[in-house]
């Protein structure tokens, strides 16, 4: 990275901190103002914030690994949750807003009541906040270290901090996020989420366009994928109907018939957040009205499944062609950035990955 790339990253961090501090006034009125923005979020802001919190810096790397190892159909591992999210639109979004709760754990005590309900609320809050969050944040930090290593960020400044130094860099960014989130409450979080989401989306599009231009266009990419890896890599579903064999199961997707059926019939409703829980509840409860909450759920589904998915998949396919023998497929994303992005664009995309990390 050049000095101008570092200036872009620094400008992004300063802008984020300023926005969080500016909005701290909105969060200082009451607990409702701090935790659910005074229940005044418009649908487009709540929906974008929901989309921003569902991915981090590890997500594009995860998609690169899934597509590289199992093809596009391997994404049913998380596409299956789209069923639950459609149910959220028509059933849970309005109900969460109607409940007038501040956190999802609060609903547990309202539902069961008494001392046992309060105890269950505390247990749920602990499990979700400590072990589950630590695992998720751990994945994000590991991905951040991978990106720092692949892009040689500190080396570009003449330093060689080693693995521990890179980890402390990640912790520093985490503390930075903690400061502005603690000061500004949900208002600051959703406002920065809005900015961070579209910055991260722009970064993914820039990498996809640069990679496709190097390969020679989409048609060239498809031809090379078919020639090197076979057509199953490009299949949206692991089941093919037609031809001489009738129904054909794709082995490339890396999932058995039973696993795929479990994804689309079991996993989507048995997951801990299938009711729209976790970070979704916070945004739905903060919406202006029940109708706004439903619109926010609609907007989230469009951003999450329709718009954001495909730049990542295109980059993953391009990485297959450019680095066919790469041992860790997840590294394809940052390696494409380093090889094909010029100064300024590289800084912008690095800032977008930091934005993705911070939005989590």
C-alpha cells in the first residue's frame, strides 16, 4: 500500500469516529434512545443496518473458500436461512415492533414471567453475549489477520510486527469500535452501518470488476471455469434434472443429499435466530412503526441475498482462474486486491474491509 492508500484508510476511521461522536447526543436521553434509537428508525436505515451486521471481513473470504472448494451451490449452507428471513418479513417483523421491547432477551422474561423467567433471561443474555459472540468475533479477527498478512499492510510501512503485532492491530480497531458504539448507542451504530455497508459493497464490486477485466470478461471467466473445473462449479443448486440420467446429484457442492435437505427443511427454522433474533430484533424494535419494520425486513432480504452476494461470488470464481492451485482458497480475495488494484482503489477496498469488520 502507498501513502495515499493509508490516507484513505485514516480518513475513513476519522469520519466514522466523528459520526459516532456527533450522534452521541441522540443516545443520551434515555435507555430507549440508547438501545433502540427512540424507536424512530426509517425502514431503509434499519434494513441496511441489518444487512451490514450479517457480514464481516471474514464473509467475503468465507464465500471465496466455499465457492473455491464446493462451487456456487455450496452457498446453500447459508442461503437456506433465506426461508427464515422471508418468514420474518410476514410474521415476526411486525410482532417484534409491537412487543415494545428493548432487547430480545427482554422478551424471555415477558413470555415466562417470575423468577424463572428472569433467570432464563440472564442465562440467554450470557450465552449470546459471551461464548457465541466470542466465537463469531474470533472468526472475524482471524480473517482480519489473514488480510493484514496477505496485503502486507505493516510491511508497506517498513515494519515487521510479527503475528502478535498483527493481532494487536485488530484489537486496536475493536477498541475503536467499542468507543464510538458506547458513546452513540444504536443511532451511531446504524448510521455508521449505513455508510460501512455501501463502502464494503463498493469495495467488493471494485475487486470483481478489476478481476473480470484481467481475465477478459464474464464469458471468458465462464469458459475457463468450465474448462478447468467443470460446469458443476457454476450450478446454483446441487441437483440437476434432465439428460440421459434423469436426476443427477453434483458431487462438487461438497454436501450430501441428506445435508442439503437438512439445510432447506430443518436448519432455517431450528437456528437460534430463526425468529429474527439477535441484531435483527434491535433494528426491528427501533423502527418507527410495524409497517416500517416490515419494510426494513424486505429491504434486508434484497440487500443480503440479491445484491451483495454476487460480487463476492464473481471474485471467488475469478480467484479460481487466477490462482487455480491456491491451497487456502479464502486468500484468493485479498490476493486479487493486491495484484490488480492500483493505488487509491486499493486503499478504498482496504477501508471497505475494515468497514465490514467494524460493522460486526
